[in-house]
C-alpha cells in the first residue's frame, strides 16, 4: 500500500512541468536571499546601534570630563592665589581654608570621572594642600599678632587725635571769647600735651607693628614659595594627565618641560622680589 502511494507521488512530481520547477526553485532562492539579506541588515543595524551608543557614551564622558577638568584647573589657580593672600585675611571673621574649598570640591568631582592615574594624582595633590594649610598656620601666627597690634595702636591713635582736636577747639574758644582763664587754658594745655605724647606713643607702636608685619609676612611668603615648590611637580603631573585624558596629547614631554620652565621663571622673579624687600 505504502509503495503504491509512493509511486503515485513520484509520478505526480514527474508530471509537473520543468517551467514550474524552475519558478519554484527561483522563488526559494529569492526568498533565501531576502532572508539572508535581512539577517545581515539586522546584524549591521545592531552593530551600528551599539557603536552609536558607545560613541554617545564616550562623548558624554568626554564633555563631563572637560567641564570638571577645566573647573579643577581654574580652582587650582585660585587656590594658589588665595594662599599668598592669607596674611591679609582676618581669620577671626573668615576661615582661612574657605579659599581652597572650590579646589577641594572640584578635585572630588574630578576623582569620580577621571582615569585612575589622574584620580590618584589629584587625590594626592588635595592631601598636600590640606597639609599645607596646617603648616602655613604656624607661620601666620606672628603675622596675625602683628596685625592685631597695628589695629589696637591705630584705634588708640585715632582716639587721641579726636581728643587733641577737641582740646584745640576748647582753647580756641577761650581765646576767641576775649575772657581768657589762665587756669582753664593751662589745664587744656596740659591735656593737649598728654594727648600729644600718647599719640606719638601709639604712632610708634603702630609703626613697629607694621615693621613686624612686613617682616613676618616676608617670612611667610618665603616659606609659602618653598612649600609650593614641593607640590609644583605634582601640579605639573596632574596637568599632563588631564591633557592626556582629554586627548590633548601632542608632545607631552615638551609640555611638561615648558611648565617646569614657567615655574622656574616665576620662582626667579619671586626670589628677586624677596631679595629687594630684604634690602629695604
């Protein structure tokens, strides 16, 4: 029975014209081609989407890094400027570390998005600046005391000048009314002389305060330069790694040499200034 059915099927297939077989085979080939083409397009589309997603992620990371890195460099410049101005700050009213908070905040943000080496260098640099604040506080103590002495002496000097002006006004009144009283005038004169003596005393104390302030400020600036010299190499290393992370490679060794030369020139000019101030 089965062989009979098979024979019938074979005969039926043989009866199909060749032109039909040709069309069927062509359709199968065409369908296979479309399937393979769609399969290839789908694969290429997936690869393109993955590539585009990776590129957008890289672009977002690059933009974020660029913003954070530039902010860190800007705050680093401000931090160095703040340190040199510490002798002018009244630390009873303002925290001496406030001027570094911008750098510390920017450095913390940078460590979240930077490459591992850059993050490590910035972390070390932040620690150096934190340690530097405590070192500089020791040098600031005599500077602050000198400023306080100046302010106290200046306050008393101003008060004596006000009193001198008042006494002179009273003496003028005595003379102008045409009825001078010798005892009153003598009392006013004695007060005038006492105030003049006090004014001279406070003026000298104020001048001494300025002399001490300038001396201690000079010592502070010298020590600050010495400390900044220590951290300058780490600053340069951070700059180099930031350029590397941002793709601003070029000849990094040449950039490093230029930064070191720039720091050296600044040291030379600063030391020349210190020497000139020492001679005054």
